[in-house]
C-alpha cells in the first residue's frame, strides 16, 4: 500500500485575503494503516489570534509568541 500523508492546519480564521493565517500544522504519515511518522508545530505568523479562535483551538497568542515563523515551519514540514 502507498504511503499517505494527512495534514491538518489550525488558523486564525477562514479568510487569508482578510489577514487570517495559520497558527499550527500537524501531519502524520500512514502506511498499511499504521502511523509511521508524525510532525507538529505551532507557528508565529505575526497576527493576533481572535479570542473566539483561542477558545475553539486552545491556541493562545502567548503560545505562538516564541514559535518559529511559518517559513521555517513549512520548510520543516516539506522536509518531513
């Protein structure tokens, strides 16, 4: 069976044209119904996370304050 990568993003909203950005990404590699690799990182996109999104995702502004940049995280994800 082929390997499948499942990727999930948490964001500040659904409108990138209005400034919404990703705050977290997670990925798993699945082969033969087994998870064989995992990646997860918060990211600091330099935008404020609205309170209702903090409540929904559990990700606060304080949590992403010292997180790596989206560019660094996306490169790590691509390498993964």
